[in-house]
């Protein structure tokens, strides 16, 4: 299994829901686990990310925010997979 991706979002954020849904086929294709964190549950995350959600990270590298960049995610996963 490939290293997990991390999605930072909010419970009431439709863009966050959209990104999670759009990620599902990519996660299945590459057998990747997705870790999800609600920024409102962690003051440090809320301070760091503010309104920049959803944001998809691979370790410390930002792959995309607001909208899924499927090409960037796949390119990243091909490089480490």
C-alpha cells in the first residue's frame, strides 16, 4: 500500500465533500488510504489553513486545494507507487 494522503476540510464545506467524492476512484486505483482531518477540531490547523480548505497533502507537499487536481494526484502517486 502507498503512503496515505491527507485531506484537511470542514464538516459544512461542500467543496470538501466534493473533493472526498472525487478522490474515491483514485484511492481505489492506487490502493491509497486517505486520512481526513476537520480543521475546526484543531485550533492550530484552523490557524494554519484558515479558509484554504479543502487541501490535499502528501506528507508536507500540497497536491491541490479547493478543487481536486486529479492529474497532479495521479502523477504524485505514480512517482511514489
